[in-house]
C-alpha cells in the first residue's frame, strides 16, 4: 500500500476551524483490482463468455486514515468506491463512495463508527468458505441474500478479549411514524484461538410498520489441520432472495456449505466445495453446487485464480453463478442448472 503523511493545519481545513497546534494524520491510498474472464452454460439460456470485474474480490479504490488524539484515542475514517475494472466505470455513478464512508473514534476499549458501513454479514460470511465468499465457486455467496452495507449506521467493534470479539450496529431508518420503521439491527460474535475459528452474525430489519420484516443469520467454523483447512458455513434468511414473493415470518431458506483448501506450497493452494440450499417456504426450491479452484500468488500483492463449478436447481429455483462483482451472469431457467469456469487476476495496493 502507498502511504503518505499529511501535515494538517487550520489553513488547510475548509471549515476554517482554528487550531493552535499542528495535527498529524496518516492517510493510506489502497485498492483491489480484480478482473476475470468467465464462461457459463445455463439451462434455457445457452453459453456465454464475458470479461467481468470482481471475481474473487470486488474491485475498489479507497482512502483510510487515522489521527492520534492522545490518551490512547485515535480519529479514524474510511472512504471507498467500487469500480469495474473491465470498463473503468464506477459501480454506482451516482455515488462518490458507494461502498463505505464513515468516521469514528478508536480506543483500547473498542471502536465506534458513524456512516455508511459494510454489514456484519458481509464481513463474516467469507470466513466460512474456502472461496472467501467470492468466485463462481462460492455456493454460500451464490445462494444467500443479505444487505452488503447500510447507510446511517452506528457501530461498535470490541477489542479482542481472550479470543472473543463482538460487533454490534444500529441503522436508523429516519422515519417518524413509527419512529423505528426501516431500522436495521445487527450483531456478531466470533472466537479465534490457534487453528480454530467460530463465528455467528445476525441481522434484523424492520418494515414500514416498525415490525421485524427480515431476519438473516450466518454461522460457521474453520479449522487448520497443517496444510489442510476445513470450513463449514450456514445461512438462513426469510428475505426476498429465498424465492419467496414476500418476506414471511417462519418461511426460510437455508444454505449449507462444506469446503476445504490444501496448501501445496506457500504460493499455491487448491480449494473445493459442496453446497446445498433448502427452501422451507413450501415451494421446495432447492439447489446443489460442487466446485474446485486453484490459486497461485505471484507476489504478496498479485494473485492468479481459476475455478470450475456446476450448480443444479430443483423445483423452480433460479440461483446462478454470481462471483463477487456487481453483475449476475447468465442465470439458468427456473429449475435448471449452470456450468461455469473462470480465470482471473487480482492485484492489491
């Protein structure tokens, strides 16, 4: 990453606040550039080949920084915008920072953030998956539906306490009648010790009437056995992505994923996964997927990857292979299947 130190004084602040002493802030320009060529052959749609952005990781450019306030306190911020490396376009042309835009205070007792932030579900689900929640090979990502990020969010991130960390957030809906309409509440708890990782996260969003409309849960674990790492991921949600026409209490779809990686050398590893999605809404719109992938690091910042996968739907399900970018590619006809393959490159700075 490229780091440069900025010397800020009152004369450089547009707000014109007076400041007797000069303040020192560290600002980092960072980014992830991920481009791949993908092939899909979907039932009822035929074959397609396309270059896309964001196969393993969503492409983005951002600025993050901190200022030492003394007494163990730091001011922190992050501004991040999604880009499409295949075209150069912004993921959301109407937004300067569509991914994150927050400012906060960090201390030895945790961190509080205010603004547009990544959802806890997004941050955690990749930890339960050999494909890091990306590529066509991630069944957990292909078949689970959740909000990637929320506006107007207040969050708290705890320090590590004997291996445990906690995160909680509330995103006010900004409504007056009722005052809790459209509010979002999330929380997560994880534990890491040696080769073991355990985690669970949950989100609830109110509807326009102030009552809970959607409930979404991720849970999972991973364990390192030398060169082999095993993952288990579980998702349950009652949102629109479950093939329901409306969000209905007690009507869920669940996703189960088993995956593993095996590291042959420090630079090369293979990943494999199987997954099953079970719809309990009464439609029984289920889905299966099997996938394999290879990942080779050319350096600490540059990675090559390739995957092959087959996803098969049942009873009207329409899940497809979506990778980690903004575009859903070649979803099959209802109840059909799709075969995919992709090769890509990631560079981070």
